[in-house]
């Protein structure tokens, strides 16, 4: 089974006590937008990455740990 590249972000959300709906509200996006990105179907916008990092207290130097580059098999 393939590893979920967004697992670190999902775990951080749980650790910080955020549901998907709450985080969407916090960063100002709809859940459909968020789902497309957390499922790796679309790329994140840099501004949204920064908002999520600020909200979840993710240090800027750890962005790549939570938002890995997309790759094609």
C-alpha cells in the first residue's frame, strides 16, 4: 500500500485539535478545495501553505515535511 504523502499534515491537524472543517474555516477556503489538495489531486497555493503553517504552528523550515512535492509514478 502506498504511503500517504499528506499523513504528517493530517497528524499535525489532529495533534493541534483541528478538524478539516475547522482548518478550512481558519484559512478561508471551502472543504472541496482542501480535499483536492489533501488527496494530492491539486497543488497547494503558497499563501494557503503559509496560512496552514501559521495556524498549526509549523515552522517555515519544515514546510517540505508537511507539503511534499508532487510526483508522477
